[in-house]
């Protein structure tokens, strides 16, 4: 089998394990090279697992999150690189406060684009994945991740841009992750109801903005990866500061997930190869 290469660009450590992790584990298990690039270190993320909300953790959050990311990468069987920027944090308030001066979202775009172009030209991915223009959700780092990823995808193959970053490389395809779809939550919630149980998604579904349903219409590609869902969950749990093992993420029986919704979803955003939609393979149409 010919080795192909996939690069997944994410804003923070733990994003890779909640967005497309089973897809990455699948391709890695099939003998392809998979690299996650984390643009920031997640230094300003809250501690979301009560068991980890300890003074010694607060004082070492940057170091701990690096260790968590290394463990998640090992579980998924992937390579990993840090781009080296400072987490912007999620501003809260009305109006929201200004971002810290060292925030990734305030760094001039050409700087992280140049760093990512260098990684692209070194790794030579055939496919990249990232977030859509809304960042998946409106965190400033997620929106910036989209901007950086799209710009680097375009620039990596242009010999006039970032000539110091290595020989040009054209990435064949760029995808957006679409992991949080209302239809998936509804299917699983209905299964709980069939078994006389309340289910964890009622509030999410009640508060869902109908405008978000447009995301389902943007999906072009569904990757069958149910056998890697357990690996996905183990990688997510490796981010112990961010994930409470008692959270709703883990409340749906694995058999239901694998049977009722065995795929992860993507939107083909750019392609330099001929495609036939819908797809069931991120590498469809690519001849290395």
C-alpha cells in the first residue's frame, strides 16, 4: 500500500481528540502518516475536570497539557508538532474584554502562516483538515486557526511566498471538520428514549439554533471509523485537565454509537484533484 499523509491543524491540545480523532486513528492504523499541528499550548484553558482542579495543577497547566497531548498522540498513533503560540483564552462578558497582548489571535497572520507553511513543506501532506470560517464555535483561536490553515494551504505551493520555508508543496485537498451535528445528537437521544432513559442531549437539542442545521448540508464526506471510537475516547480522556470522565461525552453506550452513527463528517473546502461527491475517503482521487 502506498503511504499517504494527512495533516490536521487544531487550535488547542484536546481539539484533535474531539474532532476527527477516529478518522486519524483509522488512517494511522492503515499505514498512513498522520500529523496533528497544535497552534497554541492551551495555557489559558479552564480546568474542566473537578478531579484535576488542584493547586499543583494550576501552577503547571502548560507543562501538564503538553504531557496530555503527548499521551493522546501516542494513543492515536500519530505524529505531533507545536506551532508555539499562546492560547488567547475565551473572553466572556458583554461586551467581552480585550484579548491579552500575547494572544495567538492578535499575532499578525503572516507569522503563523509562515511557520505552518514550513511544516507543510517538510511533512508534505496530501490532505489537510481544519475548522470552517466560524471555527466550529466562535473561539478566537479557532477562527484564527481557520484563517491560518486556509492561507497556508494556498501559500505552501507558491514558490514566491515564504521562499525561506523550503521547496513548494501543493496539498491536494483541504477539509473542514463538522463533528457536532444536530442529527447525530437527535439519533442518539431517540435511542435513549426507546430504552426508557432520559438521555444527555435534551438541553443541547432544545437550545439548538436552527441556523446551525446548515452545517449538515455542507457535509461532503463521511468516514466510516466506528471501530476506532474507543481509541478516540481514550485519547480524549488523556486530556485529563479538560475532560471529566463523567461528562456527557461518555454517556452513550459504545454499541449505540457504532451502530447508529459510525462515521465522522467533513466538508471538502478546496481540492486540486478531480472529485466525485459524496465521498467516503479523505484521500479519494489522490495519486501519490
